[in-house]
C-alpha cells in the first residue's frame, strides 16, 4: 500500500471519529443543560509499520494525515427558558448543582428536579441533590427558592442549595450520563438561582450541521484519493505485464 493510501485512510478514520462526536452533540440539542464536545486535530505523526523494512533494512514508517486530540468540553452556558414548574431550577452566571451518586459527587446545570416519595429532592436520574448541609428534603407543601438558593416553605427555611465552580475547567470530564466529574470543585459560586426555569443545551444546531457536512465532504475526498491511487497501481501492474 502506498503512503498516499495510508494518509487518506487515516483521514477517513479521523472523519468517522469526528462525525460520531458531532452526531452526539446534535442528538442532544433538546437535552436540558447539555454540554457539547469539541473535536480538534493534532500534527502529523510518524507511525512504524510492524514487520516492514525499507531498502536500507530500517523499520519502515508512514506519516498519518493527522491525529485526533482528546475531545474537550464546551462549557458555555445555554439559554434559560421558562417552564413554570417550581422544582425546575436554572442558574445564571457561575455555578453547578451537586448530586450524590454511587461514584461520588457529580455536577450538573440540568435543574430538572423532582420530589421523591420520602421528600428527597432528586435529579432526573434519581440522584439526591445536595444542599450546604447534605441531601435536601422537602415538605409536602409548596417550596419557594430564592436567587441565593434558599428553600423556604410556609415562611420557614428548609435548606439551601449548594453551588460549586471549577478552578480549572479543563480538568473536568463528562461521565456516560452527561454529568461532570473530576476537577477541583470550589464552594461559594456566585451564580443566581432562577426558579421555574431550565437551561437549554449549548449545542449550536446550524454550526454542528455545517461541520458535519464539511466532515462528510472531507471523507469523500479521501475516498477519491484512495480510488485514484488504486487506479494508478492497477495501470502500473497492467503495463508491467505486457
């Protein structure tokens, strides 16, 4: 196989990986507070070919067309929209809700919460929402939540939401449920709570669709390169046989 074929095949594999990430972003355009992933490419990389040597007896190598860097999180906030549900909570500014999961604390901006049968405030995945004094428990009566996250029922405070921020956003990762993990969570985030509102996904639909079309065009171009290389090799072989 020629170096040109290797380079084109490498480009096709990178295109498939990028398209997968973009498709996931587009599929979650209606997921509250979804944070999209960003894809970037690195420099050319030299790759040794196992068991193949050049004319000098040295290990043969090719240069891949590019390398795929680890995906990074797009932490830009989405827009808030009104739902009218008293346990739907949005955040303006800095701040993430804290959930208690079997794997430890996880962080989210998806404030679509409900009250469990025992009164515990839980996320859509069933994880308890943490307040400054632990999991929050709600009474049967209506609860008002102010901008500072104080929960009041019948004029009595029944808890306060815990909000955190990240000192190094680049160290934060996303788990399979879309919750954030890792990083160094810092207490006392300055964001304001908005009761009866939810944050939208930060996916820019038009931008993602344009990137998907561009990726598809790049993939097709690499296909044509391989077809051209194959045709050239076939012509050479046919000529040599005469």
